C-alpha cells in the first residue's frame, strides 16, 4: 500500500514515510493484514491495531466490511458487467488463508466464466516485501504481481504493465485503502484523476477511504488520524466532499459513496455497525463509453 513518492512526502512523526520497508517498525500493509486476521504481521503491527481499537472500536469488523465490499464489486464487475481486466494498486500482502480471496480468485470464481475467458489481474505495490510475497503466492498465467509507483498513472503504459492488458477494452482499477496514505502535498485527487484519464472508455475505478464524518465522530476520526500519522507516517481521514472529489469526472455507480457494508449488501444488516465502520466510505466510478 505504500508508494515511493508518498514515502518521500510523509510527516516525520513516528516511523514516518519509511513504514513498510523494515521489520523494526509498523507497516501499513502488515497492520492491514493484522486487521483482517492474517498472519503476516508482527507484535508492533498488532500494537497499532490495538491502539486504534481503543480510539474507535471495531477495527477488525471495519477491515472485513471493506474487504467484503471489494469482493462484491469484483463479483458485480466480472459477472454482471463482464470486465475481464483488473489493476489492483497498492495491493499489499496477499492472503493465503481460506476465505480471504484475493482479486484474481474473486473475479475468476464467478459462475459461467469459461477457462479461456478468465480475467487478467495485475497487482502493483512499491513495498518489496509485498511484491516478494505476491509473486510467491499469486502469480500464475493470468495474475501478476509487479513493483511500481502507483502515484504515476503513466505506469499503465509502462511495457512491464501494458503487456498484460488490452488498452482498447475496459479495465477496473482498485484503490482500496490506498488513498488515505497519500499526503495532500502529493495531490491525491490529481493522481486519481490521472488514472481515470489514462483508462479506456467503459473502465471502472473502485475506492475505499478513511472518513471524517464530522459531528460527534469528528474527534474520534481526528484521534485515529493522529495515531496513524504517529505510528505509520500516513493515514488521512477526509471529508465526504473530499472523497467525492476523487471521483470527479466519473459517473458514480449506485448506491453512491456509502459505508462499505451499504454497497449492495446481501440482505438487511444482521448486527450493529461498529464505530470504526462509521469511519469508512466506499464507492465505484465509471468512465462512460463516450468520455
């Protein structure tokens, strides 16, 4: 989930922008792995999760809701829409455990897809540990894990990446959990708009983001952001208006920018939403065929 340009501009508090490239400090990718119940993390990563849990209970539930949103979007795009190309930016650590399906596993689990019509998935991350894990566990004939700077949309046309895509057909770009770790000085909205610009017509952009809803939860969001910045060097909670701005120029797919569990949920809610789940927004933008 880390990027080279992002690392260069991170605050100096705590571990700063170097988080993710060493084992003596917390990592964004490993903290996320811990939240999802993975095993590729260390006590110092788990400590960050516990500190966030004290500020906003339900961190594990929020991470699962975000992951389940991503899976539902992938099933929809691969199954209903028929998208066959997926670019997972800031992919982080893969999940080998049963039930933690990675992008290529989700899109190719849709019923009725013939072997010859299986989707192509390219994972990108700048953390060499994530790339090494990804290449060991995820790479096969139609899924590939590559190093790269996700803040540069021209990466799509880099021969190392473009060789796997047909740039005349729609591509789904995933930016799930990535944008909060891009500092404002990097112009994250400009980066997202750049990705939208280079995508073929008919493409989709999927995002999840840490959200400051204001009101009674503003202090909670602010406290979590401070903890993120102190321990990881990144982790911005942005307003609905700011997050909506990432999708400017795209048609937002219904039901719009919502909490992950509200994006086409499988039936009514069966439990109360945790505090941490109120601090997330998720959405999908579509680049119309005429754009």
